[in-house]
């Protein structure tokens, strides 16, 4: 059976996976891009953006595992859009299509969890956003039907990752703790007391200042 994975999910020292005040111009709210600066310096990131250079050390070794063997992603609505409630401008040129441009980096089916389902959204490069109202287990069943034996990635945000961890559905989670304090936003670890009893946890510190946490289900 395919595995369920979390890759390159960054949090602050105080456990926040996103900041406060998400908007179309600020997908991580007041956190900005500070939690992800470690990735921007890697060779993987430079290559993905058609640029030369980038570090090939510890951060790159973790970052480049993001795409291997993944056949579908599950994300929360907040990762796709800062909107709440019914969708607006459906079927028009003004329709919001995510922060990633016409060719998102997923290149797989992406299941977006929302209480307001809508028609699928096909993008360039093979990405198809499918908007579903489903529990974590129901969403995982749909994703596994689509992957053909490949792995399923849980892409975030923090509420979605937390819900899948709480249900015991994640096999391996790579969490990156960045050396910043946010103070407000949405925390990953709330309600997950005793998680270490179900997962083996390894920590690797990188020269960039981040700590790579790998949680492997026992």
C-alpha cells in the first residue's frame, strides 16, 4: 500500500505552521517567507526555478526528497486560497487558481479539503485540483484510488497535517523547525500530546539554523 507522507513542512520554534492575517498577497500571513528561507538556498529550489547554484548540503538532501514517488497531494483550503465560505467568480477569468501560476509544481491530482465543493480545476503540467468535502480518512481513500500505488503527500496547512497525525494516518513526516518565533497563527502540535509514543523521532541540525525532524510511525 502507498505511504502517506509529509515533506518539507516548516514550523517556527513556537510551533506555528503559518502566521496570522493570511491574504492573497500574504499566503503565510505575518510570517512571510521566513520559515522557508532554508529551502530557497538549496540546489533543489534553484533547479526548480531554472537557476544555477544552490547549496548541496543537509538542507538540500532533505528538500529534494519532496517529489520522489508521490502520486497525489491532499491540502486544506487555506493552502489553496485565503478565502472562506462559498467560492466567488466561479467560471470566470477572475477565478482564483492558487498562488503557483498556470503551471503549479505538483503535476499530480491535488485534493483540496473544503466545505464548499466545486468543479475540478485543470492546470498545466498535469495538476488537477479536486475540491472535496471529506474527512481525512475519506480524502485518503480518494487519493489512493488516484495514485496507482504511489505515495500520497499531505501538503498542509498545519490544521490538515495535525488532523492526519491525530488520526494516525501519516507514515513519515518531515517537519522543519526554523529558528524564528511567530507568537501567533496556527500551531501544528496542539492536541497531539504523546505523539512520541507512536512515532520514532530523529532530529538533524543544519548549518542554516533549522532542525529537520523526521517522524516515522512505529
